């Protein structure tokens, strides 16, 4: 049934880059075989999931939604996807995304944008952005094409698309999920996580995805807690912090109202509410948009036409000309913009002024959180400043697009677990998301507070 829905919706939503119906069926059949053989079933036995096309999948095209990797078929499997197959999940296909996960609307994909299944009530019927970069994942879950999907979050790419589509997604503590076999964007920020329709489903899937991996040097060598078994929406004895700096001028009134509603729900669940301060919040966005492009420019240097994917070799071209032609043809505009910003902030003349400074501010942002968590267990804030915008609305204005990440990048810079849960609809009938940010390694605290809101 899921395979049929995926095929039927592809024309309207463009959520998938490639479909793998046989793999989903194989996982379903394995459940029957294991049951018949009396074998214990894995945590995700038979569950058909979508795989963001940033995870290397052995024998299945892995494109990062780029032209340069359009025909790249890995001979290896990412650790996270391998764990999911190990737990019994089956793959419906590879999900569309922003090219190299750079974007907030899915419009930078080489394979065309994803369309959200949502529309404004009584409105213009304008197609809306599903968020980004995990917009194929969010749209597919919202349209019921899959019960769950993988996402990755560098500066908000799990949380913002979840907020835009009324779905749930958690970015765990940096290092919980192995980055091995995930196409790299900004390695000190990249983190995989689950997206699904409920907090419980996210807890189940995160248990399957997480765990130490010696192949990733930043992987956390910690046991994976039983988050699902530990779920509790009773917040008695817990303190929730409300960061005053997130109440920004010009904040959408309906987003502010949803935030107040979230506070009320958490109080009802027994939590105590305190006002907290994260004084360096206003520097988070510029800091992120220095560090992420800097790391991206370094990571993307590997796509040179020699080792991977596309090679553009004009007649008589020398090596330099081959590099240039390949990269000119293979990277989209947003990816080129990031590489240019990144190489600029890393260049000898500007390194200290931009990159070193950004690293210092990153430490201050992390310190803000550490001080706030001396007074509270979890932080509640909006996920995004607005509900989903229309496709095309911000395309020509990269700064307007980057502003969308204002509430999601601080937790990324600090490496903290953070989740978006649906918190009702705005006046136009579009979903709004609330964000829960936790202490390092305290995914349980984040999931519990999310459950109280859900
Ligand atoms: N929207 C942010 C960016 O464009 C975050 C992307 C992400 O988390 N992968 O960088």
C-alpha cells in the first residue's frame, strides 16, 4: 500500500528521487519468515521508511540532490541506514532534499523542488514549501507516503521541515548518530535523526539509528538509552526555561500565541516554568553562516571530477580546466554561494576576522546554554518564525531564506538535542511547530516534554 501511495503521489509532490519498492517488500516478507521461524523481530521490523538521499545506500543511487553525484552509486552503506535495516526496516526509496542539504525550502534540489501536501485554507492554493533541507522526508510523512523517514540536521533541517508540515522530528545530541556514509555538509554540525508522525515513533526509530561507531571519530561512545520505554508526559519536578531573547521584534503573532499555548500545556503536565536568558542568540545566525559554509567549502573540495560522479572534460582541457568545468556544471547556485563564502572566510586575509571570531562566538553560545541549563531541564521555543511560506517566495533573497533558521541554529552550534513537535494550526490552517532543546545526552527530557505537548 505504501509503495502504491509513493508512486501515485510522485507527480504532485516530487518527494522521492528514486524509489525502491522491492526493498520495502523484502523487509515485509522478512517479518513473515522470521515469525514463521520463531525469530525475535527487530524494533523496526517490516516498517517501510523513506531514506533522505544524503545517506549512502549500497547499490542504490545516492545523489545529495546534486548533478555532480547524479550517477553515483556507493559500494558501501552508511552506518545509520545499516542499523535501520538491521532493525528490520525496509526502504521505500531515496527522498528529495536541498542540494547537499543546503537550504530551507527544498528549492535547491537538482531534481526539482518538493511540494508540501498542505495548502492555505480558503486561500490562493499556492504550492507551499515543505521546509528544508529534509523536505522530501517531511512531505512524504505528512502525505502518509511513509510512516517515518530519516533526516539530517546541520542548522535546522530536521526541525524546520517538521514544523512546516505538522510532523515530528528530533536532532539528537551531536555524535549520537554516526556520520559515516552521510554526505558531509558541515562536519562539526551535521547530525542524523528520525522524522515521523509522533514522539513515540521518533523514540523507536532513534533507538535503531543511534550508537557508537568507531568509523566516525566524533561518535559518542555511550550506550543507547531505551527512550521509548522511558517515555513519560508527566513533567512533575521538571523545570522548563523560556528564553527571552527568542521573543524577537516582528515575531508572527500566531507563532507567539502557539508558544504561550505550549507553556500552558507544559504547566498542565506538571512542569515549573522559568524565564531564562541566552544573551548571544542574536549572533547565532551570522556565526552559523560563517562556520557552515567554511566547513562545506572544505568538504566539497572532494568533488573534483576525478574520484566521484560527474566529470566534464572539454576537448583539450588540462586538469585545472577539467576541475573548473566539472564544478561549474555539477554544483547548483546555492552550493556555489556557500563554497565562495566558505573559501572567503577561510582565506588568509579574512580568517581571523571571520572564521576565528565565529568559533569564539560559537563557544559563547554554547556557554549561554550551559548556564541556562543550571536553572532548567529543557528549553521551549518556537521552531520557526513563521508557518510554511510559498514556493518561490524567498528564492531570490538568500538572506530572507537564511533568517528562517534563526531559532534552529543555536542548538546546532551548541550540539544539543532538539526536537520539533506540532502545536496546532494558524489562522490559515497551516501547522506551527514548537521546539524543545535539551541538555547534552538528554534526548529523554526532550522527548518527554514533546510528548506532553503532542
Ligand atoms: N537551512 C540551513 C542551511 O541552509 C540548515 C540546513 C541543514 O540543516 N542541513 O544551511
